[in-house]
């Protein structure tokens, strides 16, 4: 088993950040470490214990480059629609996201989390049940990787071209993608919590 960082549960939960500029693009990531983290991830809950998730783990440079190309197209459109330049903390986030757009194809491993739907179309009604059977496991994967000294960044922009990416990777039409996680060892492991909105503004007790 891979050595784990000496983090308490609270430290793990509050210091698993979106890592972009501090991803080590030159250090190889053993597939065995990713598999170990996935063994942890699939202990997450799923509706009716269906466990309908799938994990597409990409290490091939050409496949990673293909996914990165579609991601880049989507990112450029998104970035161009943002209007007023960001300031302060958001400027740092934007700069970090720009960096990931440029290097995504160079990240050692890309992991796409997907789920079987049983049909090509997504449910017309509330989809919380569907994605609730995938995304908790994807976040558990991010946590398990962080505990092993690796970083990720939660991304979904490639989904604008989900069908094209599915064709590239041979993903069946009845399996829908939910998240893309670039995976690499991090340059240092000293991440810390970041400010969040005031809790009193978002907590509603006994009703809205």
C-alpha cells in the first residue's frame, strides 16, 4: 500500500484543493497508485447499490492530447464569454485555469468518471439520483489521491463535446460522462483551506 500523508480526516477534507499549477508534469504516476485510490473511491454510495460507474483512465499521450483538444475548445469558448476581467482571488483562479488548459494533455493521467444510464438520453426529470450515484465516488477518488500525495482539479468543460470524446475513447452511448480529473503528483503537499461564503448565509434550519 502507498504511504499516506499524515492528515487528519478534517485536514484531508479541507485541504483537497483544485490543483493546476502545482501538478508535477514530469513525475510518472504508477497505474497501481490510481487503482489503489479507485478501490477506495468505489466504496462510495450509489443509488440502490447499483455501482453503475465506470472509470476511463488515460495514460496514452495521443488519447490525452485528443481529450485535451476538445477540452481546450470548450475552455476557450467559456473563457471568451466571461466578460469583465477577474480581479483578486478570481484572477488567480482564472490564471490557474488558463494554465491547466495549456498543459492538460501533458498531465500524467486523466481519469473520466462515467455512469451507465441504460439509454442514450439523460432523464428528463431531476437528475440528482443519476449523478448522485457517480459524483460522490469521484470526489472520494480526489480525496484518496490527495492522501497519497497526488492532486486533481474537478473539470467538466469537456462535456460540451461529450459525444466527440466518447467516440475517441470508444465509450458506449449508454454510458454518460460526469467529470474529468487530471491526476499528477503535486509540487509540495502543503495545501490549506480557502475562504468560503459565510455559513449563516447558506444554512436554513427548519425551512428556507
